[in-house]
C-alpha cells in the first residue's frame, strides 16, 4: 500500500530568509509602568473581563496592550501623500 519514494539528484534551490523573530532580550523586556486611576464604563470593563476569561489572561493587561497599540500606531510621524 505504501508508495516507494523515488530519489533524484536534482539541484536544491535554497534561499536565505530574513530573521523576523525578535531577539530573546526583547521578549523578556518589561516596560516601566506608571499607576493611574481611571474611570471606565461598566460596559467596557464587562467586555474586557469576559474576553480575558476566554483567553486566560488579565483584563488590565488587555486594556494596557490596547492603549500601547494605539500609541504605537499614532506616535509615528505621518507620511505625506
């Protein structure tokens, strides 16, 4: 039932792939945090708590990552068209 493998002596085409993974020191890096007090809507907190439970994480961490993503998107200078 198993088919036999036929080996050939054709040349192998290899290409170098750019290393896109961050180095380990970037993965272990933790930014300095600043504690603040903020009032959010009950609807928002319920949403983040529900999603955090589904993904086995903390809702505060999800909110922090959302804000960091927003900052990353808008802190870069806009390019003119």
